[in-house]
C-alpha cells in the first residue's frame, strides 16, 4: 500500500515550487490531493499533473489571507469527502528590505500571507480533525525562521511565528489525535530565486556543506513522511532540511 493511500490532503500554495512538488509527491503516495493556490490556470495544471499519476485531485482558487475563501474551500472538501486528514500550510511570499527601508505594506503583506494565512487554514480544519479524532497539520517555516537573515525582518518574523504556532498547536491538539509539525527548508531551487543573480546563488551554495541548493522534491519527501503513519510519534517538531547550512 502507498504511504498516503486515501488520505484527504489539502495543500496551500500548491501550484508552484515546493507546494507543487508536494502535491505531486502526495499523488504518487496515493493521497487525494486538494490543490489550493491563487491562480486558476496554475491550479488546473497542478491538478492535471496529479491526475496523470493516477491520483484523485481537486483544485480550488484560494487566497489564504481571505478567511471566507478558506472556510468555503474547507466546507466544500468536507461536503465532498467527509474528512480532511492532512493540511500542508505551504503558501508563502517574500518582500525583502532592510529594517530602515522596509515599508509597512511590505511588512503587513508578508505577515498576512505567511502567518495569518497559516492561522486561518489551521483553525478552519482543526474543528473537523478534532471531530474525526485524527489529522496532521504541517507548517512551512524556514531556516530564516530559526536563525534570521539580512533583509528579511518580515519573513523571519513570520517563520519564527510559524514555529510558535507549531509548538502551541502540538500541545493543544495532540490530545485530540492531531499531530502538528513544521519543516524548515534552507536554500531551495524554486521560482522564488529567479530574480537572484548567479553570483549570489553561488555564494548561497557555498554556505551549504553539501555545496548545492536543495530541490523542491527533497522538501516534499519530508512532508510526505511527516503526513504518513510512519511519523505517528512525531509531534511538535521543527525539522530543518537545509543540507547542513546551520552546522
């Protein structure tokens, strides 16, 4: 049997980068994949990729900052499938600037997506997971959320906050049969790096003992493990997947 056979899995930001890799990995592992992202065309492509692997997949346009949209999607998933087994809170953005240059708009937007959005989605599914007596919530943090990073006041704060969510929810929801964990990726080769000069990429690679950037699939593999019953005694953990860059 596949690792995630039949598990109803809702993934945010699932149409590109780590989110898309996670949707594909979950599809390969037998999950029913609920693809959520902000652009219809990208959602449709991601759903097709999952279906091509033989998985059942459904797509929704959803902005995690809009609670009414989140609640509506969760309601439709519950109506159709009767349960939600896994939530992957992957959606996230960056808007970098040094402290003295960062605008309030930049700060608020990153906090709204990366922190408030995670809260919205987790709160929306928690009642249903509690009622069914089981569930897994996986949150996307970052090595930046552990060690900080130049020019990323807003992003670091949001990813530190996600770790706080994870630790708190694991205590609150653990007794109800729900596991909550976080993954902290390092430098991963995704579209978010497309605007970074080659010289800077080379410097990033040099900071990693493995001397390369991570691949989205390498993060997706960890999400799949944590979502599975193989990880049934892992709760409240923050797993760094960075090639050892913090060593």
